């Protein structure tokens, strides 16, 4: 017997939950199909446990208590979005692996479901790079590292991106000797070079052995000792954590049967409305490759479900104003354009060290800076300071500060609005106001300069 729904959502992570909730709000009979408990990677193996361990480490908790707290918090947050909660909200939930049979039919076990509209939100999974015999070595990933009950004698982390930097600092603060290995020349590749250098210094100050420009050529070992050749050096550790990236979860999903196209990396191809190459099927979250962040996935889920159900005035998802935060100490938050990517000579940059922000001085946390990038508005030039193109904040509360800059970019507001808005004193957020003031003249002896100057 074929079950009928208006909308079927495949995947129970942030994108899937948002899509299913949106479907119900729009009056569609909605089914959410998920192999694992609703909540996805962020709840069970990503944001929630990692940030809990980071906070526990900063508070000086021992390893065992930090990991136990992570499990407690995961259980608490997971309970707010479990199957009973979703069903109470009008979302039907089916557990199992879904496979597309056609553009409007899926199979879950022995059951067949038909829906004229579908959202693919199957997410991503940790990817182990093809390095030597790494596939034969027992490694940890972000899916398994929080299952550790005993602290390893030492830990090597492969990958100096956000996850690698966050966990390297956290585990070092938990008393574990940590080596962080990055094949590129800097940590957090692609970000502002000033950020990379500062975070490298911060990790080293916490005892992390940071190795950059160190591509790994070979890995050997077992669960007791692992040896890797990184650049010209040889490192040994009891355990190896791999944080080098993620791959879309599309295996055995039946995309070919429905005609859904993927790119060369395996991510589902979508347009600005998050529509796939098949009418009636949209996609959201990590599986699209547009962003790997939970907040972006949730926004995509809303757009994808609405675009699938609405006949006209379909919403658009853009990647120009998605904030990113690295939860190290200090935190790193970015949105929009980086200075090293600017090619327009009319673009200006305001720079403010946190040592000149009174709130940072009172907290004794003056490491970091605010960098705002502004360019001319069409037809108005630099009037009102132009428009904000990008922001980089390195500070104790950077993740909280970046939202104001994100709003400015997303709404296209005059940069002057940031300078004119009264901010409470003394707060961290006043740093944005002080930096924005540099676009209108000297503030504290600092004036916005030309990008690249």
C-alpha cells in the first residue's frame, strides 16, 4: 500500500527539521524520513558536543567530566526535537533509509511513499582523505571523538580548519598533548592572514604543537600508537583525529532513478531557489555544498520547503551573508568578503585592535581586532560610508558581535548606520561602532585605509 503526503523530507538534521516544520506551517501533510534520531550531526556529533567540551575545558573541568557533560547536554537538547515532539507538531516521522524510486516516490524498508514535493536534506559525513594507508588506521572523526571515555595519552589532529583548531585547543586545555597538522601554509586556510597568525599563536600558548605547511604523506599504526610523516617531520601519538572535511551523504539514495544531478564532488546541484534538476524536488543543507553550517542549513530548509510548495514568488537563498564562527579563544567570526579577495581600489578597510576597546581592557582580553570592509553603493558612491561588504572579528565575544555586521550586509544598509547607532558602554559591541566611525574621519587616531594598502 502506497502512503500519500504533500511533502516528504529526507533527512532529520537542521535542514530537514526546518523544511518539515515549514511544510506543516504551510498546511502540507508532511513526512520526515530519517535513519538516525532527529537532530542530525549538529545535535549529536557536531555543534552541541563540541561547544560543550570547549566550554568545559575553558572552565577547567577534567577530561572525564567534560565528556560526560557533553553527553548530558546532547541528551537534553536531543529531547527537544525527538520523534514525539515532532509528531506533536504535526510532522509524521518514519525511521529508516530512504531511496528514491522516481521523482515522486520513495521506498523506506518495505514501505512506499508518494509525494509530489520532496526536500533532500541528507547532510554530510566526515571524510577521511586518501593518504597512504590512512583508511587502514583506526582514526577518530568528529562522529566518534566524543565517545571517548578515557583521555588518550596524546592526540594528533589532521586538519587545521575550524574543527581542528577548536578541538586542538579544547583537548590541550584538558591536559592532553596535542599536535595539529595542516597541509596548507596557515591555519584556517582561506581566512584573513592576520587571523591565521593570531590563532596559531593562541593555540601554541595553550600548548598545542602547531605544524603548518606539513602535508601528510604516510600514516602507520594501531590503537596504541600512530605515526605520521608530515612534511619533513615524523610525529607520533596514541590517537589520530581527522578533521579534513566532509562529503555529501547521497550513497544509495537513488538520485539517478529520479534524475537528480550532482556536481563533480557529489553535492546535489541546486539553483537560487534550491530547486534540483527535477521539478518538485528541492535540496537543503550540507548535501548542496553551499554551506556546512547549521544556521545556514536551517535557513535553507525553510527556503527549500517553501520553494517546493509555492507555485509563485519562490524564495531565494544567497550565500553572501552567512556568518561563520570558530569557537577558539579568542573566537573568530567572519561574514562577507575578506580583504585579500578585494580587487576594487575604491574599497576601504577600517581596523581596530581590541586593545583599544575599553570592554576588552576591563576583561583583560585584548587579543584580537575588528576589521570592516566597505565599498561604494551604486549611484551613491561613498555617501553614508558606502555599504558594508565584509567583517572579521577576533575577540572574546566575536560570535555575538558578527550578527550586527551580518544584518548590515544582508539589508544593504549604509555603513554609517553602524557608526550612528548608539551602542551601550562599555560593551564588546561598541567595537563595531568605533571601527565604522573610521569611514567618516579619524577615530582614536585611526582612519579607514584603501584595501590592500
